[in-house]
């Protein structure tokens, strides 16, 4: 195979009717998944600190934030699967 040839299993870039490149993952969904993972880390840390400090309100709030973030990330991943893009983020 010559240096400039591409293997056939790589998908070619598609363009919309307006000439803009079409990508399989939308930036919104990628951001939801990536930012969500950071939010989960901080929610877990704050939840553990709340348990150590015997502050149930902080622990409950961190748990609620974690659950909401997980739901948002799952919905973003499902949107990408529905588009046939595979894994997002």
C-alpha cells in the first residue's frame, strides 16, 4: 500500500448539503460525557468528605448530583448510539 492510500475500513468524511463536515459525535454529547466524568469525581470526593465530617446534607446533595450526572451521561451515550456513532467521548 502506498503512503497516500487509505485502508478501506476507514470511513470517508461525509459532508452535509451546505458543505459542512458531518461528524458521528455531536460536541454537545461529548461535552456531557467528559464534563460529567469530572463532576462525578468531585461529587464522590465531596460525598466522602461529608461522611467523614458527619454532614448528612452535604452527603445527600453530593449523592443527588452524582445520580443526576450519571443519568445525563447515560442519555448522552444513548443519543450517540441511536445515531450509530458508537462510543462518545
